[in-house]
C-alpha cells in the first residue's frame, strides 16, 4: 500500500508548484505597510506545498496524461491512491490555512473548489478555452495575490488600495500571457481528450503572439502602478531582472516561428524555470530594498 502512494506522489508535482512563487512574492512586495513574516511562511507552505500540489494531482487524476505534463516528462500511471493523496493535501491545506486566519482559509477553500471544477469530468472547465483561461488567470493571478495578502494579515485598506488592486490585475495579465504557453506542447493529447484549450484554438504561432500581447499589457500596467505610487526603484528592478526572460522568450519564439517542433516540453519547462526564478528574484529584491 505504501509503495502505491509513493508511486502516486510524483503526480502532485510539488517541484512544479514552486514555479508559481512569483505571485506570492509579488503579493508581499505590493503591500504597503507591515505584515507578519511568520504568517508569510505559513502562507507559502499552505499554497506551494499543499494547495497547489492537491490541484495538480486532481488534474492529473482526471487527465490521465500519457505524455509529458508540467514538471514531469514521463508521468507515472494514475491510480486510485492519487485521489487519496489529493484529499489528504486538501485537508492539510485547509487546516493549515485555518491556523493562520479564517478569511484566508475561506479563500483557500474557494481556490481548491475552483481547481476541482477545472478538471472534474462532470464540469470540466478545461473543455472551454475562453472560460478555462479566464478562470485560471484570475484565480492563479489576482485572486492568489490578494489571498496571499489576506494570509499575512493585510488590512482591508491595504487590500483595496487602488494601486494594490492594479498590481493584482497585473498578475492576472502576466498569467494571461504565460498560461497558454504551458499548453503549447500538449495539443495532440488535449485534442484527443476533447479539451479545446486556448493554445489549441490559437495554434502554435498564435499562442506566442497572444503571449507577447498579454505580457506587454502586464508590463505596461505594472509601470503605471509604480508610477502612481511614485516608486521608480521597483520598476527598475523589474526591468533588469526580467531581461533574461525577454531574451529567452524572444529566442524561443524565433525558433518556433521557423520550426514549430521547438514548442516542446523541454523549451516550455526552461521558460517556466527562468521566468519563475527571475520574477521571484525581482520581487524579493524589492522587499529587501524597501
């Protein structure tokens, strides 16, 4: 029995969940005023080590991928034990969130339910390209940023301050640009399951054009937010730290434009890794240089 759970554990894709760190650090760097470092650690554990893996595992349980998925080039076969792990991680996430605060726990429950609706065969939001994209970019973007801030004890005034809400929108715009790129190497498998993802509808080249527009819109909104706050240093940090991301994306887009087979698992994971590290480094630097 224990061996079966060990075999199912990789499908939670905990290392892949770490790629979602930038939204967490962005939420902390966006807050004006004090927040609790210990609560921030608790929020990180709840989201990245419990809630996100539970969502990943649930998605894998219903997708039953045979090809590469985010963080796993050769995923193991799905077994009933995976669903048991998902429920355990769900319970731990809610319990851990409750220890931090009830409002944070409520938001975690909402996030977990939405992630289930994305994959569950009876609802399967993933089948609908526009709706699924809208749900992902809102709940993994602005919703998660504000949820992080609630978790660390932000006040209502901090949360609903205009520039903070604009930065929450920025996180959604960045997700809008990057999310279709995570689907670009799975077109055949998604089509076989009947999942008409946004990337599949846009095509390979269309996905890269859409991503560029979304990322540029996010960068413009970010610049506006920092201008409204009269904070030039964070903007300069962001521009410097994301230089490698822009260079890598441009290089990858050029390769794909000449050979669409370059839209593969290896290039996608490299893009995820570099963008996650660079963006996280930018937001952590903003925190340290306050």
